[in-house]
């Protein structure tokens, strides 16, 4: 116990020392340098009142979804391919899924004790509130849809550990619902990036044409929804016990 406390105190002291010499003493020589022209452009146009602007005081979000929006869009597409790959390889058909549920239902499902479950409920509510704040305020403060969705995925893992996957499925958290919500998030992203073309004759992802912060807000909400339920979809598939998969495969071979 004393050793653990000593190690923790050592890390804390080291962190404080490094932060001090880097920020106050400027040991790396980063302070006082003039901004590069590209940096000045981003800072001056992220929340300009006219001309090229993202209508966002959060410069990072403006860069991610506007000035380098195609990179972010392709990253979302890569995530989509990962989800589809997991579904293609591991997803069961309707008959196999019903058989898997019968097998899971026949086995006793162990849950954590009352204290752990009560604490998990409290922590999950806090995570949901924080993740929603990160995503919905992503166009105003540091954060965004992907960060919020990743935090929300942690809440799902806690629920899986405390209550079991089987319990959550009985409450309505099924693959059908998660895939539908995931598709809704992708549809919102697609509608937002095409809206400038359809409504204003602009270009794809030219979201500065949309009124106010509508474009960035919609993209953050769409990304938040897609990432949250994309991870949930994979968790539900990977949460099927290995012995169930083996039983189903053995049954297919015997047939």
C-alpha cells in the first residue's frame, strides 16, 4: 500500500514539474512565436461574420468538419466499413439468432451484486449526460460527436459488465434497434453534407452556406449517434458467448 502511494505521488510530482517547465519556463521554446499564415486564417475565419466562415467559435471543430471535412468524412466511412465487416463476419441469420437466444436463456446469467449495479446506474447516467454535452456543444466548446460517442460506448460496456448482455437485450437493446439508430446517424450526416448542394447550389460539405451553426451541429449529432450505436452493434455481436457460436457451428455441420 505504501509502495503504491509512493509511486502515485512520484508520478504526480513529475507531472507537475514537467507542466511547469514547459508552460511557465517555456523550456521547449514554443511561446512567443508568431502564428503561421494558415493558423491566422483558421483563427480569423472560424467565426467570422461574413465571407468564408464555419460559424463556430470552436476552431478545432471548424477545421475537422469544414476545412478538412473530407478527411473526417472518409474517417466516418472507414468506421462504417469496420461495422459492416463485423456484421458480415459475425452476424447470425434469424434462425441462428433465435437458437442463440434459446441457448443463452437456458444458462444462468450472473450479475454483479446490488452495490455494483446501483453504482453502475449512477455512473452511467453521469456518462450519458457528459457524453451528450460533449457532442451537442461540440461546435461551441472542445469536443464533438466522435468523442461523445466514444464516451457513450463506455457506458454500454459498464452495463454489459454489471447486468449482462442478455438482460439488456430483454429490455429492448437489440441489434435491430442499434443498427436502425446507426443508420439514422449516417443519414443525418449525409443529408447535412448534401444540403448545400440541394438548397443553395453550393458544393458538398460547404456547410458555411447553411444558416448559423446548423451544419456543424447536425454533423456532431449525426456522428454522435453513429459512433454510439455503431459501437453498441459490435458489442452486441461480440457479446455472444463463444460456446454459443461453437454450438451453432456444430449444428450447421451436423445438418
